[in-house]
């Protein structure tokens, strides 16, 4: 994650758009220092058979609601599932104002590096549309980075 955020110099101008989209918790992730001793302690207490942490007061687990609260993401509404066939290059043109070259696409996957090169640094005098496109690129890239 930190390597991604070093590639994507997050411009403060896109923050309001990221907040409005409900992704500010993920936006802040790059600024959280990981507590490695805590992670090590949790790994030692993890029981894969029951998917719980064993602590002195009993068993605990992390739920989707816990993650939603920590990251500030909404989890209500219908689930997004299924498959779709779409023109990824055309969708990128519509959402980002830039159509990726074939090298930046692998099937329906978009290169995070390409997203960073195209959208991470809005022009100093960028208008609202350009800032929205940069925010969309950031949200997509940080989401892809976290699930890959």
C-alpha cells in the first residue's frame, strides 16, 4: 500500500471528491502507521479452525460491520455481483477522459501504474471535471491495490 501511495502523490484538491464518494477512510489509510508488534500478536492468537482470535477474555472475530466502521465505508444496499461485458477502454474514456493503450489493459483489468501516470497529478489550474476524474482514478487504483 505504501509503495502505491508513493507512486500516487495524493493531491489535496481531490480530497473533497473522495469524501463525497464515501472513500475518505481508504484515502486516510496511507497515513496510518502500521503497528507491527500488534499484527504479530494478533497472528499468534489467530485460530484458523474457528476464524477467531483467542484472547484472555474469550474469542473475538472481525466482522464486515467492523471493517465498514473502521474504513467509513457503506455496506448497506444491494450487493454488487455478477459478470459484465463492457468496453473497458471506452469506459475509461468516459470516466477518466483518457483512453488507455492496449499495454495498459489485460482483459478487463487496468494497470494501476497507468492510472497513476495519467491521473495522479492534476494540473495546478485543473477544473472541477479534471479533479473528479483524478478522484475516480484514485478510488479505483486504491481499491484495486487493496484487493489484489
